[in-house]
C-alpha cells in the first residue's frame, strides 16, 4: 500500500503545480488540482483519495524545497501538544516547534505556514473527488464509489476541524456568530480570493461533511482509511467542542456500541501504540511503514525521544503531568514515559530540566522513530461520553466511563466510587483525559474550551527572558510570557499565514 500512496501523492503534487522559486512568499496556500487533471474513473478517484491520505505523512515541496521537518502530522502535534502543559522544552531551538511552545507566534512561522498549505491541498484533493463523483456523470455509482465519496467528505471535515482549532477561537470561548473561522473551500474551481466564514458557519460545515461521510460509508477498508465509525468519532469530538453534550454522547454511544472496537487491557496497553494498526482500540490512524520513516531528523518521535542516536529528544513529559500521574505509579500509562537515568541512579538533567522522554510515537517494528499515529481510538469515546455526562450532571454515568478506562490501565483497585472532596465530576473527567490522551493533540484544547488556563509553573524554556539554569525550581517565577496562558487570550491563536494574507485580500488576520 505504501508504494501506491507514494505514486498517488505524486499525482496530486504534480497536478497541483508546485512552485520552485526560492522567494520567501512564492507559495500558493491553495492547491490548483482540477477535475480536468485526473481520469474520471473509479481508479482515478481512488488514486487521488490515496494521495490525500498520503499528505498526512509525506514530505511535500514547500517554498521551493523539501525540508525534513515539513510533514502535516509533525506540525499537527507541534502546534497542539507543544502549546500545552504536558510538555517541557529542554533547550532553545531553531525548530519552529519553539514558537508553539513559547507562544511567540508570527504570520510567517514555518510550521504554521506549512500546515495551512498542506491542509488546503488536502481539502482541494477531497473537493476534486467529490466534484467528479457528484457532478461529472462519468462514474457509475456503486458501494465502492459511495465509500470513496464518504471518505473524502470525512477527510475534508477532519482537516477543516483541525484548521479551526489552530486558527479560530473555539465556540465556547468567543462569539461563534461573528468570530472569523476558516476559509471554507468546497469547490475546486472557486476563486482563490475568499473571506473567512464565521466560526458557526465553519463548524456547521464540519458537521454537515462528517454526517454526509457517515451516511455514505458502508465498507471497512482498514484502520488507515476512514469509516462510518471514524466519522461518528469525529462528530462526537466536534460536538464536545460545541458544548452540545447530548450529541457528543450520542455519537460516542454509536462508536462504543458498534461492536467493532474494544479497549486495550492493562496487559496489552503497553504495546498498543507501536502496534496500533492491528489493535481493536484503534478507530482511525495514519499508517506509516519503514519507507515512510522520517528518521532521527524529521520523525514525530525525534522531537520527544532519543536513545542517544535516534533523534533530537529536546522535549519531555512535564513535571506538571508527572505530578498528576505520580498518584498511581502502577498505572500502565507510565510505560510511555521513559526516564533517562545517570549512572548513579539519579534522573538525568539537561539544562537543569529532568529528562522524561515520550515514546507514544516510537518502536513500531522496533524502530525508535517509527509509529502510525492514532487519530481516533475507543478510549476517547468513553472520555467524550464521560465529559458529556459530567456536564449534564449525571455523576454516576460519568464515573462509570472513567472507571472503564481505569480498570483497563492497571487501576482496578483504584476505581472511583464518588467524586473526591474538593473536586467536581468535571475535574475527575478532565484529569483522566489528561493522563489517557497525553501527547495525542488534545490537552491544550481541553483546557481552553473548558475555560481553564494553561498553567506551566515548572521550569523550562517556555519562560522567556531569563536563563533556565538560574531558576529556583522550588520557587518558579510567574508572569513571564508563555508561562501562564489565559484560556481566552488571543495568543492561543495562530496567525493566518502571510502567504494567504498576501494572496487573498479578503482574508482577515487574527488579532
């Protein structure tokens, strides 16, 4: 399948008309693939669809060259997790991940520019397939054609949603009726200049696309492809962001009750992520093979793990997260935090920061840089449902779902019988979400959408203007940029990349 992905990705890129000049702004934020550039056959639409999937993981020429760091998923995890309180940066770095970590955003930061560019390439590829199937009249519809159509609606919805998280206020933060959302591109032939829809209009489109996807897909092509259940999982996540608890619960129920998935157990969970493509907890992932391996300079793992030679290993699990997990050292989720020790048994420090590597993106086929990142899994559905129940005041059902996770993570003797004193049921659910979904792209937005500040009162290079080794770890400073972030601070938004602003005068910039 990998060879097919590579070929089809190349088809999309060639059709897209990639520029080769080295001028800083010589990139187009919107791909120009058209319905005239591919065969209007079943094989043709499958080829382009596989090319869209490949864009999640392929290194794409951008601004005239291919950079090892440029990959949609690498930027996705940088721009989400590195802005959270789960990760600490161990040094100053020239990698653009540092902008996400320190909230020193700019309209021309490379990770954001590349992410925006590839996201709209993916959307345009999906639009091309949708347009051919629905409007050309040249493809006889059958179960496979409807499945491919549904997958493209899913890919468009998922990509739109991820853009919304990074570039627009969440619905529970601002005014969805008036806040600018994203540019909704629904037709491969539409003009390049287009204004941003509102947040409400943008989320309405995501929901419409995901529902359409679910209604069309009836085949199971593998966990590396979209499915009806993946669309339901996306809808559950989206409705959680909209604070529509009934719908978040309903779609989580649909996935949980589908009979297609089961939670990993305490015995199997430690080996889950390296083997996610074959495991029953996985709903949808991006499949990597050894041929996709970005190695020690460009893989996701290279940022957060090193065996001494396998990657940069510049970012670690934060003290804040570890303090939460310290309550239960028997929790098997510790297996994905790898402590680096000195010869005397003490924890090794880099620039005064303790080194706790993260291995959720390592050891597929035993390779420290290889994994197939999971986008949706069953545990999230239990936690989505638990949060929905918590907000509806159904404490018993929320605890049942939290306990379903805990009893499969080595905590059978530490199940909740009630909400601990001084906490709310929502506190309990969000704590479990933090531990279970750590480093998977959720934490920053779980805090923001629930009106909780991002508190990073631990020392690290998110504290700007001072030298980390000079900080007293027992008395960390406060008030520095990037240390405490208010949930409604515009600094949480990424700027619309300058490429789009310069090419599209209808697009307004973020504050």
